[in-house]
C-alpha cells in the first residue's frame, strides 16, 4: 500500500472528531460526520467505512457510546453490529438508504450483547439477513433475540471466514464468549468490537460475560493477524491505531495482576 496513503489514513483518525467536511450542494455525498438523531451519529473514517455510534443512558445516568461499522463493499452495504436499540437501528437503516443511495444487503453481529445485537428484530422485520460466529445464536436465544445465521469456521479460536470481501476472525473468548473481530482489507480497518478497549474508558469494562484468563490470548491472536491495521475501531470510544491493542493488553495484564494479589487484612 502506498506509504502516503497510509499516513493520511492515520492522520484522519485523530481529526475525525474535530472536522466536519462541508457538503457541496447537489453532490449527493454526505459530510464526513452526520448527526442522525440526538443519540445516533455516523462518521466516515476511510474510503469505504463509516463508524456508527449510539449513545445510551445507563442505569447510573451516564451517557455511554457504542460503535459499529457501515462498510461499502463491491456487493453492497454491509452493517457490522446494529445500533444500540431498535429505534436507533431503524434510523440508521433509513440514513444508509437515503444518504448512501443503497440499502443494507446484510449484517454481521460480532457478539450477543445489546450494543451489537440489540436491533436484530429490526433487521429481521426488514428482511435483512444477519450473520454471526457459531457461538452467538444460542446466546441470542437466551436473551430473547432473533438468532443470527452462522458463518461456518468461527467457533474455534483462530477461526477465520470471508464475508462480502471482509475477513472475520474469532480470536477466542474475551469480552464475551463469542466476540468476533472484522477486518476490512481494502481500507486496512480493524473493528475490534468490545474485545478492544479504548483509553477513553479505563479498565476492562463490562466483565459480566468475560473470560479474563483467555482475553489476553485473544488479543494476541488479533495482533498477530492484523498488526498492520491503519485504523482500529473499539467497541466503545474513539478510533485509533494498533496501539489500542497494546492498550487492551496492558489493561488486561493489570486486571489479572489485581486478581492474583492477596486481599490483605484479617
């Protein structure tokens, strides 16, 4: 890949939250960052990739963002993770068709949590096929969500599969038992989903379904395979470089160290 092009992509990561490109009236091209609704926005990070971000108000009153991707492939638009909730997912699908000029042809859900699968009923109602690794469907049924169609080969750690020109990798249990990461080779973009942490949110995040012992190995698998990524998008927080993988490894090492320390006291 051309060196200058790689440098420009990396610079774009740092600028995307600060710059909104002007729109040429009549060009039909949306600006690089668009607010679709109060809690839903999209931001273009490369030629073929947009990040969609939903902000959810948690039980403690905090506003918490979750990311997914919109990828323009040779076959059509592929959605990576739904928006966080049914209303936001409906709004997102409407924006894709209205602003990008084509509907979503398929979706991948990277794991069974609501910030990935929470709009699955909208996909089902719209007749959009949605897919996942082999471990997600049974977990989806438990939480009363529609079960995705399995993409073969993603139920064993290190398993990989192609999907509309993208590469999916199941690195093993981590943030959840079923977390799959997505590689967009045309743009050298890696979506690490919630398995990859951002410094925007210190620590290891939601550990309810995590495997803290296996998670470091999963990140090593991702690093070995996609260490040349130009842009890495975490499940929560700002896009960055492969330094996000190293940050995640450090956060996990610290968490495991704390687990091993004696509690102290009597």
